[in-house]
C-alpha cells in the first residue's frame, strides 16, 4: 500500500492511494472542484454511465449542472488506450498520450519512491541524472534501500 500527497505547480493538491489489498479490485478516482465532486469507480474499464457528478451545496442551477457531463460517451480502459495508440501510429500521427506524458508519470512515481526511501518531500527539480533515483527506483543500492525500509518499519512499530 502506498499513499502520497502531491502539490502541483498550479497549487492543486492530490492525494494518491494505491493498494493491492482491496477485495473489491476496483479503481476509484475522485476529483473535488469548487462547484462539484466528480467520481468514477470501475473494474477494468468505464464509460460515462460510471461517472457521478455531485454539485456543491451552493450550486443550484439545474441547467448548468445538466451540462457538466460530456455529450460524447467515451469509454476508458487499457484496451481503448491501446486502440487509440495503434490508430495514431497507423495514421502517422502523434498519439494523444506521448512520450512526454509518460515521462511526467514516471517522474511522479520516482518522486513517490524517493520520498518513501528518504522520508522527505521531493521536488520535480531533484529528478535529474545526478539523483540516484533517476535510473533506479531504489536509489541504486537495493541492500541499503531495504535496510532503510526495515529501520523505518522498526521505528514505527
């Protein structure tokens, strides 16, 4: 199980929880905005019918609320993402999610690992080739990383 708090350059804050222990085996995303909360829970894929839009108490304009959901039903799953990627490749076009997008995801994951091993916040600027975590999520020294984790677990017990 992992938990991370991420502060983006825009000031937005995200909490990320990952667990392999859930008996439901579903994915759950929740987005809290000033005017609404938007949630989706699914198992292996979703479409618009899986999303829930809950207006904040101060939002009472039903016409405005009704316009929030996307008009087009766009399913989401690994299969749909792969189909989009293959279609873009066949057409000689840049895919919707590119290498730069993948790099940002890997930077986020690397920062979470580095923070877990070092016990401190990590900024994006630290994720450069000089960092021991740049090429290895355990910082390049697996025995030392395991030892640090064991010491941390012992001190928390």
